[in-house]
C-alpha cells in the first residue's frame, strides 16, 4: 500500500476491522465470477479491489466460480477467467466452485424448512410474479405458504429426485410478503432445471438461486469481507437474513460503484451477442472491452492495474472516459516499447548522390526512455528508401518542416537530405522523390553544421518487409449504447476496424513474436497479433501516440 495515499472507504473498513481484531484480524476476500463469458475491464476493477485489499492487509483471496446456472456456463469460460486473473498479476489462495457446495446448500435449505422458514410453492412463475405486489403495495401470501414442515421436506426431496418438471415447483424462503424490500418477499431459493451442469453433470436437477448460494458460499469459506457492486445493496438484508437464520459464519457484504466506460458495453450477455452475431471476430477481438481483447491489442497488466487505481473506489456511479484507459497504456508503453520505423503509406525516395548498390548499416537506439537505451538495432540504409507520403508536400507553406522541393529534413538515425525534384503520375500522385544526402550529417557524428527542424522516419526499400496494420476505432458511435434508443447493436461503429495492407517495416521486425510491443515512431503503439505469420506480419495498433485525454485537462 502506498503510505502517502488516502485510504478508500473499503480500505478504511478493513483497516478498522483488522485493528479491532474482528475475525482475529484475518482478511479473506473472494472474486466470484459466473463462468458465463470472458472477463471485461469492469471485472478487472473488482479483481484489483478484492486481491488488492487482501494484499494490503496480509490476507488472502479465493477465486470462486459462481456456477449455479448450468444453462449459460462453460469450462471454456472457467479457463479464460483463470488465465486473465493470472495475467493481471494476481494469485488466488483457493480455486473453488459454488457447485461444490450443492450438497451443503441442500442441507442448509432442509434446515430452513425444518425451522419453518422455507416452503415448496406449486405456483407458476407468472402467479408468483402477480402476487409479489409493488414497491408501494404489499404482496399476497401464496396459498402454499402454510404447508406443513413434513410436506415441505417430502416435496423438496422429491424435487431433488427429479419427480417434477421444470417450473412445476420452487422452494421459497418464508420471510415477509409485506416487506418494503421486494427481495424479502419470499424470495426463491431453488428452481428445477433438468439441465446438465458443466461440473456436476446430471447429479442435480434443482439449482440454488444467486441469493441463496452467494452468501452461504461466503460463509462456508469464512470470507471476512464480501465486496460486490452497488446493485446488490438491496440484496444485503436477505444475505444477512439467511446467515442469521442458519446461524453460520457471519460474512458481511460491502458494495462499491461498478466501473462504467463510455463507447462500449460491459455486460457479458451483450458481449456474447456481439460474438454470436459476428459483429466481432471473437471474445478477444481487439475492439472488445474484455481483458483477453485488451491483452491481444497490446495492453499491459500494469496499465490496467494503474487504470483501476486511478478510477478509485467510490459508492457513487459514474462513467469513466475510455481516454483514461488509453492514457494509462500510453504511459506504460512509453517506458517499455521498443522504437521502430514503419512507413504506413509509402512513397519512393531516391538518394541521387548515394552509390548504386551500396548498403550501409546504421544503428538505432531501441528505447530512449531506458537507461541503456534498450540496446541498438541495425538499420540498413541505401540508395532507395521509402518515406510517408504525407511527409512530402509539393507546395509547402512556411511552417512546413518536412520535405518539399528545395527543403531539407533529417532522416531519423541517418542523414540530412535535401529534395531536388519529384515525379508524378497521370493522376497527380507523387511516384518518386529525388534528394541528395549530406554525408557529413550522419546522426551521432554530424559535422555538417546544418540545422533542420524536422525529422522523419524511413525504411530501406530493398530491406523493408511488408506488413498488415489493424487500426481500431471505438466499437460504438455513442457514449452509452445501452441506454441509447433502440437496440444497443444499432449503435455499432461501422468503421471500427481499418486494415492497412501497404505498410513497410524496417527489417528488425522480422523477428517479432506474438505480443511484442513497439512504438512505431511518430505513428503509435503497436503489437504483433496472434494471427501473424513469418510470411505475413500483422500488427494491432494498441493506441495512437496523441494524448487527447491529458490535454483535455485532467
Ligand atoms: P456481467 O453483467 O458483465 O455479466 P456480472 O456482475 O454478472 O457482470 P459476475 O461474473 O457475476 O458478472 O461478476 C463477478 C464480480 O465482478 C462480481 O463481484 C461483480 O460485482 C463484479 N463486476 C462485474 N461487473 C463489474 C463492473 N462493471 N465494475 C466493477 N465490478 C464488476
Ligand atoms: Mg452475473
């Protein structure tokens, strides 16, 4: 923990509990994902918070898969969740599954029935809903509410044995149909689902509801601080009610505001639709807000942890600008990414006074931010080069410091050149720029005495390797697709992916490995995509170089 930083409200609570010796000063948190999709950046916030609290107070964190809904859950998701948490840099104490507690939870339910605090209801889902009342009107008691304990025990065991069809019966807690809190109006504890579960197979056909599984699982594991998002605040009285009536370990729930990010959606259900309807290529499509997509796009674990840290922990909902996330990755990549030269829109440049067929190997430092500059790489230089088309202007204005007829510019890590002439095709496109170079102006050993304002990047035409660049824009056109009119998918940005197949890279990139991170100088941060092959290099643009968020004034 940073001693200079003020504690957030959860850290304050935990610090107080540790000090007072509550639970013997022990801290055990948990991260409880439902394995029904890949984790997104919102989950990263919850992971950083839960694992962070434990770390700061010498505690531990369990990873518990909240797998109580067999219809939507899958082992693929379990594996991706584990990979993402580890990649973010966290280690769990125990890997646990709510489904492992099914026998225990069944026992708890029987205990409540025996105490007269739970009953089997034959009402249909519609009947139950119609008797629920409204926030201002009390609900009505079910005609099955006063069944005897014996009858309830018998019916519940037959539910478990599979004697009834889906929806024929449910088990409900007997709380208070007039409670002002709708969650306390005899909430469902179990429903019948004749569906195979990804771990328990066909052993069970009754499955516990979230409210009956979550708190009890916390209690079974003796979780001291059960941290969740604010929408569960209204569930807390029920969480406490079950624990109190069962007289089990008193875990306590604390709520914080969920992370919302603009220009994206953050619900696994919606993200699944994007995958299924092929609006994206998969859960790890680099435009997605999932952790696997951010990783593929070139985000680092540190940048995501820093982002979660900067967002902070609050009890009030707000929307975070995606620019802050981009700021955080830029900040990290600036320190670690190797600098290379890649020409995105090449035009040929000929050095007229350079000997035909000659190549010289120049050196380029890999990263000026590092103490040893990250070492050096070879940059072959020759008579024919490629530069960016927009680094040349036929009729440049006074403030233009790049190339134009008669203008001088420095080639990065190489020489100063002066433009003598150029050629155009019938359509008016520049096809060749002709320059002379100044041999005494070599970078690192410049005795020319000439000063130029601009430096541009380049590659040697004979040595450059072609590559594909995938440039991403926001996935949605509107800030909040979920509340915008119509279906959220109506607001997808049709131009969220731009493929540039013409880029030419310096030859050092031949050895790039998947996930390697680079700054293409003057162009942005890029990383090699997993679909890349040695014959066809593919780079994802992680983020542009321009820092619009910081400039916007934060
Ligand atoms: P989704 O609607 O995306 O499926 P969820 O809340 O249903 O989200 P879970 O797998 O149940 O997903 O969530 C695991 C944990 O992550 C929960 O404790 C939940 O509160 C937390 N979490 C989910 N979304 C966010 C978010 N946007 N910000 C912070 N925490 C989140
Ligand atoms: Mg959920």
